[in-house]
C-alpha cells in the first residue's frame, strides 16, 4: 500500500510546475543550545521571523554553549527565557527539562544526541516531556542529521492535495519517506521541500499538454 501511494505522490509532484527540491536546510549546528532552542521554538511559530533569528542569536552570543554541560553552566547565570529571548514560561521550562534529560543521559554533544535518537526507546523519554510530541522528536532527528521527515500541517495538506489522506502520523511519515526514497532524494530535504512549497503558495498543477492536430 505504501509503495503504490509513494508512486501516486511522486506522480503528483511531477505534475507541479514549480515544485523545487531544497538541499540547504537548518540544523547540524554542533551546538546543543541552538539545537534545543530550534526544536522547542518551531512548533506553532513562524520559522523565519520567530525561530531562526533567535537560533542565530544563541549561536553568535553564546558560542560556548555547544555542550550540555556548558548550557547548564550558562543557565546558572541567566534564565532560559533570557537565553531564548522568549517571554513565555512554557518554552523556557521545556528547554530546561530537555537539557536536564540530556545531562541524565550523558548526552554532551550533537553527535551524542544523534546516536541517542537512533534508539526508539530514547525517543519515548523525550516525548515524556510535556509539549514534546512525535513531530518535535522527529524534528530533533532532522536537526542532528538523521534522514527522516517530521509530519506537520503543511505535509498533511500536501498529501491531501495529492488525494492521500491519513489519520495516523506513522502512515503519513511512511509514504513521504518512501516517496523520497523512490525519487532518490534525502528524506529531510524532501520534507523541507514540501514545507517550503506549502508555506509559500497553493498547488499549481501543470497545464495539460496539447498535441497538434493532423490537417
């Protein structure tokens, strides 16, 4: 079933004139502070205006916060709200809890986090934190270089436009990842390409080709 749906989605993409494959995506910061900030701020926020500037600020202002221990030391001097430049308590609390989880799991670097996230049981530990769902867990994976997609409203809407509707997260993820494999595109790049397309415009199918009539 997934295979046939992947072919259907691939055919649909081929029917769109201006669908573009993006190979430059955010992440791989080699900076635990920036990685966690990106992951916890992205949900329900405009990435370009609310998330990316704050991630860049952390990278520029706190270059030392690349390890979990360094972030914990930094939080001894400033609040998580100040670090994130964010007024809401919930995101700051989530940031702090994730950092404490990483410390408890002996995760110091982004490389450590990448290896840790490859174990499905560890994903459950991350999702045990209030406000962290499957989408954010998968987004963490993308940020550290794991090739997958993180299902959000843009990806679901794209599937819907293609005539493929899913009630379960895992089913939607399977078909998008399978389509990426079918098209020989990195799964994370494919995720980002769909996200970019759906965040900027509505579906514009190609005009049907016409054949010259014999006279």
